[in-house]
C-alpha cells in the first residue's frame, strides 16, 4: 500500500494505514447518523416544549443557521485536510500544538460521554415498543442494561471492520430517512391546527429572567443538543474514496437534510397532536405524539425506526471517538500512544480504542443507576465541550484569515472554497460558537439541577466540569505529553531519500 494513496496524507506526515472503501453515501451517512434526526428530536422534544412551549420551534432554524456557519468552515477545511481526528488535526494546522491538543482532548471526552448518553435513549423507546424490553423493574437499571447491550454491539462492529460499520450505518440511515419522510407525510395528513401554533409561547416566560426570551434561550438547548457531529464525515477521510470531494459535500448535506426533515417533524407534530396542552408533551415528547396521532400499531412501527436510528447514531459517535483517539495517539499525544494507535488485522481497524471507549462508556452508564442527576449533568456538559472544541477550530481559522495565512497561496485550485465569503462566514461561526458555548454552560437550575436535591455545585456543574477537564487535561499535556509529541515512527510517512515532498514527523506535529 502506498504511503499516500494520492490523498495528501504524506504531506501531513502520515502513511496510509486504513483501507479506502467508503463512498459518497457512506460519508454522508456517517455525518447524518451522528446528528440522527429521529434520535435527537425524539430524545429532546419534551425538554424544549416544557421550557419554551410551541414557540420553541424557532430555535431549530436559529441553531441551523449558526451551525451552518461552522459547517461551511469545516467543509473548507475538509477539502484541504481529509484526515482522521478532524477537529484535532484542523486546529493543529491552523493554530498551535497546545490549542490543537486541547481541542482534541475536549472533543474526545465529549464523544465518549455522548456514546453513553445516546445509549440511554433505548430506554425511552424500546419499552414502548414491547414490554419484553423492560428487563428490570427499575427504569435506571433497565436503561443501563439496554444501553450496555447497544455499546457492546457498537464496540464489536467498530473493532471488527470499518466496512461492516459503514454498511450497517448506511442501511440504518436509509431506513431512518425513509421513516422520517413517511412520518412527515402521515403527520401532515392528521393536522388539526395551523402552523401559527409556533407563535404560541404558552406563557412559558412568566417569572423568568428576560421573560420569554430567557425561556427561549433555555429551550434552544434542545435544538443545540441535536445539530452537531457533522464533522464525522471528514473524520473518516483516511478511509474514504476521493475524500477532498466527498467530505465537504457530506458535511453540508448531512446538516441541511437534518434541518429540513427534523424541522418538518417538529412543526407537524405540534400541528397534529390532539391536545396541545397534554402534560405528556413535556414528559414523554414525540413518542407520545406518534402514538397519539397514528395509533399504537402504526406508531410502534415508527418507534422501531427510532430504535434503528439510535443504533446507527451510537455507531457513528463511537466511530468518531475512535478516530479521534487514533489521531491523537499516533502523534504520541495520549498516554500509551503507541499501544492505542495500533491498527490490527486484515480489516485494518483500531481495535484497542474501540474496546477502551466501549468500556468507559459502560462505566459512565452505571453512574446513572445511583446518581441520575450527576449523569444528566455530565451528558449536558459533553455538548458544551463539543461546542468549545468547534470554537477552537473556527477561532484559529479566523486568526489565520486575518493574518493572510488561510487559505494561503498554496491552496489547491480544486475543492470546496468559501472564497470572498470566507471571512464573514468565519466571523459569524466564531460569534455563534462563543454565544452557544456560553448559553449551554450558563449555570441554570432548569438545565443542570432541575429536580431535588438542589446543590450549588450541580447548578454550576458546566463551568466547574469544563474547567476541570481543560485544566487537568492540559496540565497533563504540558507536564508530560508535550515533551514526547511527534508522529510515531510506525505511522510516519515513508519519504524517499532526497525528497522534499513531505514534511518531517516533527514538522507534522
């Protein structure tokens, strides 16, 4: 196998180790399954409605516009650097080693936490399909059992074969998209009120700071918790065919498709539910709407599709976490880097990161049994970490633009480019990312300590935990890892003698 395979890896200091088997739909499926229209909307609708009422629907297009600015920046980066651990590697090329490590570290922690939190969505869906899935009488225990089974499945698939993961993921995404479109059609047939319902605030802002605007900011987290992860399409760049062309398209298509279909589902659910004041809308959410509008028989068919969506979402999140681990490990930027960066077998998969992430995610699930408030806090903070990690890419990119070093004179003539729109889009991406990171992490009891017992450290959990992750992680990097950083010899590009075509291992990092 060539060291470069024609896709620029040697220029980044790495040799080609994965097999390039993923096509256009595979990369698109990776991005859209991480976002996961059915998983996210069905998991978070209840929260947005409870806090913001029907008018909270407007947070969906608002979040989309902001995330589109980030996605456009990422699309431009993916055309230049289609490489594993995209967030980490992009930040490294745009800024400094220190900022890159922090971006990768935060994204890695968030991804592992997300694996655990998404796995809990099985509990919301499967027992409503059949009583068989209520294995344990205690819901928290049952959620851990179902989630652990799902994580074991994801670990086995990701460890065995990227091609198998891609096939399952693509099939699941195809089913999810078909089901989502059918759900839109069936809900549209059953509407009982007009679209003006999205103007109804349901008096949710009464008694809150800033009135309804304050409630809307809180409710917007339901949308912010869904529309991210599109960068996964680029993180599979080393396994994709023609990644410079496919990755940018996959990133944008995944986000736009999720916005259109998800927005229609949310709108039509509000228009079709029989009783817009039903308390179940604020506790169960879209699962209640589907059963209420379509009946238990047909409704359960769609809940099966939701379960499939949750399954492929876990696969995508797990995959992204594995690639981030591998990317940082081969730069010797994680403990036991050489051990973690080992690519195994004929299938050429990083087995050890897959297993390690699966074990940690199951351990995190167990916390949910005795301390559900702590687990809810950690999962919410995971989303904050992702938005901060995104900011650690878009901000260095903006600085590089202002300095004139991006896209630079050596920018490829072909591929996705923002051209003259690059600077305004990048500015908006930074402003949006900073604003949402603050909004997500703001110490609100409604988000971080909604039920008793009430503790100040829970309400301030986002600020404390994000600070702790950054401080402890970066402290370890500064004291230990930065003295060892550099592309490991087993993963460095093979440069012919006398050639200046590729950078050295030290320059690559």
